[in-house]
């Protein structure tokens, strides 16, 4: 079975090479056929791997190293991509999938351009397949086969994390096709309206899963690591944030190219960068060059190969850009105060934000090369990244109604008054009534400003309220995405500044206070799951008339010899009451269980906001017939 | 195995919060920006390692004795090196590069953008955007 899959993977590599050659020769039909064939072959090959995991075929080295018979079926299957080789197989499969989907969906009327795009995609696919087959093969047999596997990292035995890597890869790899479009557009010498329409759709097709993938990872870290936070500025998280920021810049710049045929070279450059940052993300995570709390499958040697691939793609693409870029000039004139100017500012800030993340992530590495060990963490990003992005977000509602070419500033006094009033109201409410810090009050005001601004713009475009549901899906997409940012800001600011965190040590039958809740430890019992056993605490939490039972667990996975935390979360309506079970200790001569208890206010706004951004992205992909 | 695991996690002292809520909040903020020296990439606030607990205790002690945030940071730095500071220092050349870099980039980006926009012509049409 696996041998058949292995053989199919070689055939798939052949198909990718055929796709490259036909494509670059300008044969749209055969390049498309090769892409679809390659996808079919690789899908079969990948399924043989999934099958081996599902039936726990330990004669396969990969399964023996990463699976276990006692795991629930979902995690056996997810185990396929929960390791280095398997995740690279998924990467290659998704690269094929984008080629095949593009072969079926692209209809620009430019045969040569489409063929070239498929050809470049074939080249990227062949690179991924070559890496998979010759540097990171998941098809190796193990003889004699062991009776039991070594298990998967227990932290990964979680529903959110089963779907986190495929989502993230859909995003990362989605940018491979955006890269291919940019390369083909530059070969073709036309980065214009037709090109931009196509590129925009595919950038969204990458951006939406990337957004959701990051959110899933963050949500997992929130409830699984037991630290109460949702973003730790960990290098691995930063690695996914950088392509996201570049992708967000691209989504805005491509609009200028579509509507005004301006920013052509810049949009092409961003298309290339989005993919390069995606590979760099994979390189940073996979190579283990960065110390991280969740670096799962790392291997420095393969990291070097990934870095080499990154450089080859980078040099080729940037070479093409230097060669063809200068001929891509925008024609339509514009002033600084215009829609073009506003979107340019958006791009400058998003790129600087991405570079800030890059600087903070790589700086400790560079310092280490110079013989110093140092750390860059949350305080750095809070004081650089956050204010830089905040400037952009303050201007967003004001500038999003500007006209192309030149905008009139007649209404700026109204905007200034509205903004100042909002800040004043929230500062007064925040300090006087809600007792929050001034910074948190500003954050709230900014969130409301963004939501209000997005709705105001929707209303303006609809002209009358009755027509609100007849505006195009793209306008709705923009509105929802910008509202999503507002919700996210409210959640992020309030959660970060007003989070309550404490440790309580309770004996069985004892009570304690945390975040205004009275917690009573009923008992701690030992329970067993399919491949773990655990101490499970039963905590009764009472506040006012509300009573709830929290059951946090501390699990131990004997196969992997690792403990994990299973937090208990109660949604109070204004936030999460969050408890994690710690160790047992002797306090005052009495055995007590230590609990970390958090109250995370408005945390759902963070995730709901990100979901809205994703939903807005989906709506913007909808085609409208005119 | 199970007994071994349980014995591993039984420790002696617990984290006892400071009585003064303002001081406790300050101590917790410091715990979030000091790095546990025995862990991969975790602040001492999150780590279950014994050394992190000692560090938390020491932070509370110092805050309770009236040390300023900077004194606490300095104490840990002199003891464990600048590796423990998640808030890197800005008072040397590379630190300045790190802290000012983003704002410098923003200034350069803004300047380039401004110059790009300024070489535009005088006659410009104003076109309302109907769709995005």
C-alpha cells in the first residue's frame, strides 16, 4: 500500500515537472491536465499515509515514531500531519491542489499568462515534491516493525490543533499561487486590471485560511497550555503573523491595481514577498533555529535545505522583479490625500509592522551569533508593534471613504470632533465607572471607532438604509472585516490590561476566593482515558446567584511520558472564568492542590473579531455578475 | 510510574500573593517580563519549574520591600544576565537599533511614500469608489 503511495508520489513529481515544462512553454491545456493528474496522484499517495496511520501500521517508520494504537481515531488521522515528514507531504499536496484548482478556475482570457502561472506553480510543486521524496521521505519502512508506536506529542491531541496545520498550510501554500501569478504577470509584462482581479481572488483564498489557522492555533494555546493568555509573541506565532501582515497589505494594494492600474510593481513585489515570508515561517518553525515553547518537529539539516529553497525562490523572483518591474508603471495621477494615498499608508504601516515582528524575532538570533544571549518578548512588541498599528487603525475610518485620485477634506473637522468626543466619553466612563486604566479606555474607544466607522461607511455606500442589503458582497466583506478588527481590538485590549490572575491552594473540601468567585474544591479524583490517566478536580464556583462546576484536569500520557493541562472554562457572559490544575503541595501541614485561576474579560471578542475578518474575506471572494 | 510522576510534582511552598493589591499587580507585571532561566521561552509567571517559583518569590520580596521595577530588573540581570529580560535594554547601540528600528523604518517608509506621491501632476480627477 505504502509502496504504491510512494510510487504515486514519484509519478506526481513527474506530473509537476510536466506542468512546469508545458506551462512555461505556454501550453495552458496540458499544463492544466498535468496539474490535475499530479493532484490526483499525490492525493492517493497522501491517503495511503493517512490509511497507515488509521490502521496503526508500525512497519512504517513515520507511524511507529508518531502514533499509538490507543489514540482516538481523529488523532490517529491528524497524526499524519502532526510531524515533519507528514506535514511536508500535506504541504506538497496543497501545492498541487492550488495548481489543479487554478487550472479549473482561471478564466482571464489570457492563455499564455495562465499557462505561465501554472508552469511557475508546477516549479514550486516540483520543489516541494523533490524535498519530500529526497530529503524528508515519509514512506520509509521499519523492519522489524515494533508492536507499539511512540505516540504523538500529547499537546497535539486536541481538536483545534488537528485542523490548525491544514488551515495554516492552505494559507501559506495559497500564497504559492499568488507568487506564481505575480511571476507569470511579470513574464507577460502585464500587471493590470485583469491580472489584479485574478490575483485578488487567490490572495483572499490564502488569507482566509491563514487567518483562521492562526486563530485556531491561538485558541488552542489559550485553553491547552493553561497560561490564560492567547498570544505569547513566541517565535513560532510570529512566524505565522508575518505572512499574515504582508498578505493583509497585499489585499489592499491589489485593490489599487484592480481599480486604477496603479501600484502594479509594488503589488507584484508583495505577492512575491507573501510567499517568501510563508516559506520563511515554515523554515523558522521546522529548523529549530529559534527556541520556542511549541517547536514540534524540528530538524536543523532539513532547515538548511528549506533555507536554500527559500533563497532560490527569492533570488529568481526578485531577479524577475528587477528585470520586468521597471516597465510596470501606473498611469493614472493621484495626490497624497486620496484613496491611493490612504492605501499606500496602509501598506507602509503593515509592512513596517511585519518588519518589526521580523526584527524582534530574529534579533536574539543575531545577538547570539555575536556572542550575546538576550531575549525579546511581549514588552518589546507592546511598545513598538502596537503603537505603530494603532496609528493606522485610528486613520482607517477617516480615510476609507476617500475618493480615488484626490479626496476632499471638507469633513475632517467632523471626524476630529467625533473622535475626540469618543475618546472623552470612554476616558470618563473607563476611569469613572468601569475603573479601568486610561490605556484600556483608549483601546475601547479605538475598537468602537473602528466598528462605528465601518458601519458608517456601509451606510454611506448604501446611500439609504433600505439599500444596505443590496450593496455588493465586497462592500459587506470590507465592512465585516473592519468591524472584526474593532471587536478584536476591544477584546485584546481589555483582556490584556484587565486580566485577573491568581493562584489558590485548596485542600479537599476547602474554599478560596478568586476574581470575586468563591471556589470550593469538592474532590480530586483519578480517571483514565484511552491513552492517558489524569487527576481531575471538581471545583464549585459561586458568585452572587450563579453556581458552576469547573473540572480542570492534569493528564499524564505514559507513551510519551508527558503531562498536559486540561483547563476548565466557564463563560460568564463578560469573560471566561478559567482554572488550571497545578501540583499538589503541602501548605500549613496540609496537602493542598494548587490552582491557577484567571478571569479573562471579553476574550471571546478576540476570536469573534478574527472570525469576522475571515467571514469578510470569504464575502469579498464572491463573484458578482454585472 | 504513576507514583513516581506524582512524587515529582509535589513541592513544598506555594505562591503566596502580596497583601497589597497594587504591589501584587506590579509583581505580576514583572513576572510576565522576566524569563524563566530553565525553560524554553516562558516568562516566570507561567512556568512550573522550581527556579521560576524561586524567581517569583524573589520578585514579590523585592516589590514588598519597596524596590522599583527597574531595581528588580537590574537585580535579575546582574544575577542571570540580560537573557532574563523579555524587555531588552535600550541603552547600548544594538538595543537602540532594536527599539528605534521600527520607528526609523516607519519614518523612512513614510518619506518614500510622501516623495512618491509628490512627484504627481497637478491635474487630478476625483473619482468616487463605488465598489471595493
